[in-house]
């Protein structure tokens, strides 16, 4: 039998080589599992925070309203005409008219103590107003929208305009966070895909896609399992505090979680192909 032992410079026996000069594949499934779990945990956290940002953005948009106070001298017989004019404005999502009685009832529901101490029993000082909801285009530049459509004498029937500027800033901030996290998730996935492509074109054995998948199947399963565990860890981190806010129990879609598992499997396949070349 031929001796495959290679001696080093001192004549001492060194490490043996396999027949044919090929390197042994070894077992790297544990390393692939741990690395894919780290990658999956980062992608799961990004997807989770993206979902949270979208939920907060939606709640803020549903709650945000612009109040247009109707002039006291404006005849009530023309309220419907004024409402139709408001509905015809660009980027309007909804228009609601609130009369004196409805305004007082809303105040009683939100702050009954204030009504008892301030509002006289026989008088109703609450003004009549329109409640407006805008779409995303108008929210991004609400000041210009008001100047172009309501203020500067364009609607004399409107005596005042009220809204919360801080709420607009919060909406825009939540929108920025959502879009930023979407970009980070997409760029990370593209980087992993590009890395897999570069490893594949530089692989020593170009056996084709399907044969390479069969050869690296254990590595792919290890990567997918690591990413799946990462999704479970993200769920476990939130579960103890889920009762504090209903938003915290809002997880990414199944498509996002499937994408995380796929990226973990892609890591396993890439590492397997890289190991063959080194």
C-alpha cells in the first residue's frame, strides 16, 4: 500500500493528504448553523422593527386630523356646499362636519371634568368645525398644502386651522424608519446573493447548480435551521412583554420570515462552495 504521509523539512512525518490530492471536506455544519443563526437574528430584528414602524405609522396617520373652524357668521344652510368644496380639494382622504352639539359631546367623552368646570349649563361655546384627514402626499408637505388650498384667503368661511405639528413630525419619522429598514433588509439580501454568485463563479468544481445543491444539502439545511432558530429567538424575546402593548405582538409577514430562512440556507450553500475552493 502506498504511503501518503508527507515529511516536513526536518524529516518528521507531517499531515497526510487524501488520495488524488483532494482536500477532505470535514464537518462544518455546526459553524454554518451558528453563523446562519447570527445572520438570521439580524435580519429577523430588522424585519420586526420594520413591521413595528409600519404599525406605528398607520396608527399615527389614522389619529391625525386637521380641524378647520367654521366662521360664526357663515350661514348653516351652506354647510353642505362648503363640505363639497373641501372634498374636492386634492389629497383629501376624509371630511367630517362636527356641529356644536357633537363637539360638546366629544369634549365630555374625552375630558368631562373640564366640561363641568368651564362650560356653563345653559350655553354651548364649542365651535362648529370640519375634521380633515389627508393622504400621504399632503402629509409630507402639510404647510404648503394648507397655504395652497385653505389659507391666504382661499376659503373665507374658515376662521381658523388647528393641527398638531409634532404629530406630523412623528408620522414622517416613522415613515423614514420603515423605508430605511426596508432598504437595509434589501441591501443585506443583495449582498449575500452577490457573495454567493462570486463564490460560485470562482468555485474549483463547476458541477452546475443542481448538483452543487445536492452536494451541499446538509450545509443548506444547517443554514436554514440556524435562521429558523433565529426567528424563534426573536419571537421569544418579545413574548414576555407582549401584554404591555398590542403592537409588540405584531410580527413580520410569513413572506419576510421565509426570506430570512432562505437567506440562512443561502449562507450554508455559499460556505459549502467556498470550502470546496479552499
